[in-house]
């Protein structure tokens, strides 16, 4: 196993795909001609957070049992639960790489140091990085799993940005004006200036402007989604790596702004939008293809969005999946209150 230590590594334990038997899975019939899916019932004492999809049928979540945090997978078709990773330290973040069969797990024993573990889908350790910080921002390159951008914050919110290369186990400092950059391709970063979206080359340091007068943006692999206000409308545009518009569209109601966005493929965008001006905010899942809205469905709540295949997990706790094609919504996770 490859390691970078800065300086002391926390004790951790990895368990490769062992069956967990202390969580209850019960069948949840679904009105679907081809499948009936399962739902999971857990104690509020145990479950910590839902991560997202491991694959098209299994969902990852983190719980706490017997003084350990555990990263578990739950299969919607079979109800099987497997343990992929355990740690005596707190698991505070998990990422699933979109193209490689790898997981990123962040753990911490205390508020002064964090450890980033890279494991495969069976829980086998691949790499490990230890970073002194009070808080970490981690951006995993969606094209090349060996490249990770890490922003380490100190108690006074000063920060250092580093690029980790798993190929040669190196951490290299990155000079950037914003602590929250995102990847664009494998050698460029994008980030917000005062009102503009800027792009910087990692190899040359050259900085260019991708878009002006931007409210917010989202980037994925080699595309950037821009949200801006135009009169009393909201304008969305999808840009390529050079800033050229691939598609754009206007939304007449400027009270609805983007919460989350996902690019399932080169031509499709899924996004959640919420009306933040209402006392009871209304949220929708919107499907965009080639710059045109093709589907809109109201959600019970806004929050996060994690998609795989034809299904998306939605809600603040990702406890509900929605079938993008049929619009069917099912609560797959039931959390029992503490008695």
C-alpha cells in the first residue's frame, strides 16, 4: 500500500466485503413490472449519513456500531448489506469515483489531522494520505482517479491547496486565489472570482476568464454549468473547456435557483432547483437535454442529488430514490426514532 504521511497516521481497520447482519432489510414492493426493490430500516442511533450510489443497485451509507464507524453497501434488489470499510476514527466524508472502481474515505481522530483513504469497491486499500488541518476540502478528478485536489484549512481559516498524485505519491502546493476550486479536465481548475468564473492551468499557471456576471457554477469532467441573472430571468449555459457555449436556456421565474447538478452524460443534465422566496420552499428535479427542458418533477424536499442510471437519490438525507423515466418516488431508508 502506498502512503504519504504528514505526520502521524491514525489507526484504522479495513474489512473487505463482509456480510453485516445487525441491520434489518425488509422487502418493499414497488409498482414496477420488472422489479421489486427492498427498503432498509435502521436505528437513528446507528446511521450517520447516506453517501450515494456504489453502482446501479447498491447504495453506500455510514453507520456507527460497537465503537466503530462503518462504510456499508445496501443492495436494493437483494437486501444484502456488506461492510467495505471500518475505522475507530470518525468517517466524515465518502466520495465515489465516477469512472474508476474506487472510493475516497476521509477519517479523523481529532480536529487537527485528517486521513484520506483510497480503497477499491471491495474495500481493499490502495493509497493513504495524512494531512494536518482543522478542515479539508477535497476535489477528486472525475477523469483521472490518481489526481486529488486538497485544500487544508487552519483554525484561523488560512489555507493551503495541494495536488496529490497517486502515481508517485507526491503532494505539490498549488497557488490559487480561491480555496474552493473544481477540476476542469485533468490539468485545469475553475473557481469563482468576485462575479466571474476563472480558469487556471496547473502546468503553466495561466489564468483566463470563462464567464462574466455569474451567480454560481458547477463543473464536471470537461463541462461547466453557469447560472446567471438576465433581467428578471435566469440564464443557464453549458460551456466546454475553452469557454465556448454548448447549449443555453432561459428560465422565466428567477425565484428558482439551482441546488445541485449532475451530468449523467455528454448531452444530459439533471438539476434540482428550489424557490427560496417561499415560506415553504418548493423544489423540482429538472432534466435538460441539449439545452431544452424535457422533464420536471416536484420533490418532497430539496437538498442533495446523487444519480446512477435511471435513478436519483434526493432529499436532505438521500433517503428517497426517484425513477427518472417513470417519475416514481420510493423512500428506501426508514430511520427508527430513539426510544
